[in-house]
């Protein structure tokens, strides 16, 4: 393991559930020196949890180890929790059914997506506006439900989210519309995302050709934009000081938590690694092998 980063508690867990010795963070001892067991009470005592999804609880359609136990612990301890995802592909109802297929039952109200955040932003900024959208049904339906009409002639906005139906014609159309004056919006700033087959392109990789062709930088709605974080906390109904942010990305999840005043946990089941953490000026409070490590041993 590399030398510990100041302000970060490294927790290394092997198959036998053995823990590495703790390190001092900010002058406070975070773990028991004699047993080497990490002191996760700062996380476990929180009343609310904002949790990323892909790379944290699953990879595309594969449930990650410890997810089931973590969700059971949340319910047993009567914790408030919200899945806050930068993905704009699926609606909360679709996400609920996706987890049901994996054997996990979570009510629809526990999900908030960048598609919903984007639709809310546009309807607040410009009621009755129109948009040309590149994205999956989760984005299209969110825009429709917010009263945003579709327009491929002279829209107020060009909105880009993740989609597997991306093609050159869409890039050309979006470029032309932005050059005519449409404002460019992206649902999130993730360049890549995790999958069961490795890292794949995400939203920012899709919007980049439009930015390059027009010279216009998109406005990104999802994490780490404070708009999405404030909405997430409002839905959760818990003060930021009583909330933890759990994610797999330093550039979205962790910086969003840091800037919003949440306790932060980076799990190593997604994009960021211990090595990449060292390139950032900010630090997560804890680095865990997986989300299941938050659950106390019985």
C-alpha cells in the first residue's frame, strides 16, 4: 500500500476480513491500535446516506458483494438513504425494477437521477422551453414530464445524456443547433463509467465532439454540481452534517461530498483507485474495498 494520505483513513480488507492498522487523520485516531479494526463509527452513526449506484452497488447488471447486507443494515438501523446517480438512462421506476431483478427491493422514492435534475433545472430556468435531446428514455421522459417540448428546428437547448443510440447524424444536428444559438446542456460530467466488462465511455465523452465542433462548453447538471447535491439533501430530509456520501469517483462523488459538507467514503469497486486519489487536492475521509465493509460484523 502507498504511504497514507493525510486526512484519509485507509481500510484494507482481505478475504479473511482482516484490517490494516489505522492512521491518524486531522489529529484524531480513527482506529483501534491494538486490534487494528477500523473505527467506522463516524460513518455508521450518520442519519442519512447519499449513495452512487454504478460502481458502488452494481456493475451494469451484476450486483456487487456486500450490497445486499448494506441495504439490510440501512433498513434495520432506520437510516435515511437516497441513490443519487449521474446516469440519465433510466427513470426511478426503472431503477427500482432493475434492483428487483437482482433481488433487492427499494422503493421508487429512494432514487434521484441526473435526468430529473436536468429537467428540473430547465423548467425553472426557462418555463415552456424546448429542447433537442440526445439520450435514453430516462432523459426523454423526464424532460417530457417537466413540460419541455421537443424541437429539432430551433430549440432553446440541446441536451445530451448517455445513450447507446449515439451516432454521427446526432453530432451534426446538435452542432448545427448550437451554432444557431441553442444552449448546450449535459446531464453529467462523467467521461467514463464502470461496467461488468470494464470501463466504458459516459456522458462527457459523448458531448465532447459537440463542444469541440462548436467551441461551446456544455453546462453540466449532475454531480458534482451543487444543484443536484442540494436537491438530494432536500429529498433525503437530513442535514449535511448528519449525512455521508458514498461513491466510486473522486471527480464527481467525493468532490461533491466535500464541497457540500458531507462525510465522504470512496469505495474501490468502480472507477477511482488508491493511485488516482493521490492526483487530487481533496481527500475522502475513508477508502474502503467495498460498500459492504460499512456493515458492522456480527
